[in-house]
């Protein structure tokens, strides 16, 4: 359990000076890496604070206390990947339980719900989470939780988290929020009534494309006990070296996102002016349908942009010719990453389901990095011009 630092009010300061619970190590300004599997038990009758690193490790505990403090939760947990975090939370449910889930969700979450946990009799009910009435109508006597991804992946739809948590509490349901896109800097779901927050820490929390990890934060002690049991029993824990790297990445989260959001808004506005671009999805745009909602429940709009171009051929041309953006399946790093959801992040969703959700071959998703806006614009502009020239030659 973390100890909240009541003296610090500013998020950026908390990132540097969060109370990790691991202090007093010869004045070291960073948390040491406890690269150990087991701990000597000096008092066998009582046992020590740590005994085996699956059950607890000082470096991991420092990370877990830090993320709990940043999310205003009770306890944090670190897992081997974002999907390990998601799967460990889903282990809280049993045969016959139903979970209401955002219909446009990360492909890995869709896959684990429909291909793995469905084998154990846990049913996912996919709904348009932006439609509160649809959420209400999906609740049955078997419903145990509502799983929100907001903004959603890849269309960046925004769910009214507070409204959904009120519905959940009225029906004695848990509310789970995937906060990967927003991070605790921009959005804190527990403050809005959520019970469990999940992060793919691989993304913005790491920020450097060098760690795979997942984090979970819970709102109360009872849930903490349940998740702790799963973490220890299932064993999908994060190693101390990766915990250290995530603690290091966290310290620059605010300054990275401040710049990335600034560039993302500039780039989204520029994309709207391009002839080859049919639709731009970025909640920071004033014409985004959920702009007012996200402005009310978050302190920023994130740095993820999805956009639809005129054709599959155009999308492929961009993917093959863009220079500054890496082409890949991740996001949230210092470098911009361009993703083709239909064949990358959401490839695990059957084609007919993808198309029903609007995830077509002409849809692209851009995680805006720390490159200068003018350079990103120049790069994409060159690609768009080249495509137009090819079309004229044909």
C-alpha cells in the first residue's frame, strides 16, 4: 500500500518525488535494482518483508507505490505486459459472469476476451460505451463489471466515465478503465468513480520503446487483496530491471506529453486540410463529437490521432514512404509511430467484425512523438504530394 505525499500538489513534482516506500539506501537518488530471486530470512518464525521476488520485490514495490499515488488509488501492481495486466484483472471473474465492454477496443483485449476467457465461461458484451442508454440496457443479472477504454482505440471515442461509474455502482458492478492513452497525468479514472485502472506501461509510462510492462491500480483494500492474490498465484510479474526503467520513464511523462499534445493538435489541424484525408479523429479538435466531454473529465487530449485516407492504396503508399514515423504496433514513445490498425493493432479481430466497427484498410493511427511539427508536416506533405503525382501519371 502506498503512502500519499500530502505535501505535493503538482503532478510534475509528484513524478519526481513520489513516496516509493523504498528509502534510506545510502542516499541514492534513484531506486536500486534488486536483481534477486530470493531473500535471506533472518527470523524464520516471523519472516521478512520480502521472501521471493514473485511475491514482492523492493524495486517493483517502488513502482507499484508510485503508480498508485499518481492515480490516487490505494495499491498498485506491476505485470509483465499490458495484456498480463488485463488478463490478471479478468481473473477476478468466474464462469457465468458477464462483462460489458467498449465495442471499439484494443485488438489484444478483444482477443483475450473472445478467445481465451470465453473458454472459461466469461462472456463479453460489446456496446457503444458513448451511449449511456445502451450501457444500461446491456446489464443483466449476470453482469459483474463494465470495462471502458477511453479514449477508445482506434477511433478515440470518449466515454463519460463518471456517468458509467454511477450506473455501475447503482447495480453493484465494478468499473474498469484502460487509461493507457491518457495516463494519470491527463486523466484519473478513480477520481471519477472507477474501481480499477489498467495501463499498458509499455506505452507512455515507459515512453522510450524499451520496456514491456503493465500496471494496475485499485480503489480499495478489498480489491487490492483480490488482485494481489492473482498477481502472486498467476505470477505474471514485472522484473526489477524493467520496473527500474519504468520508474525512470515516469519522471519525464509530463514534459513529454506536454510537447506531444502540442504537436498532435497542430498535426491534426493540418491533416484536416489535406485532400487525401477523409476523416481525422482527435478529441482535441473542437469539431470532435466528444470534445466538450473530454475537456470536462480530463486535463488534456493526449497525443494519439487516427485518420482515414481516400483509399487502401493511399494508406499503403503512406506506410511505405513516410520517413520520420516508425511503422509499428506500439505507441506513446519519443518517436512518432504510425500504425495500420487493420493489419497491426487490431489484426486479431476478424475482418467482418473490424469492418463493422469501421476499421478499414484506409484507416491509419499516429502516435505523435517528440519530433518538431514542421518536420513531421514536411515529411507527410512530401508523401501526399508524391501520391498525387503517381495518381496523375496513371
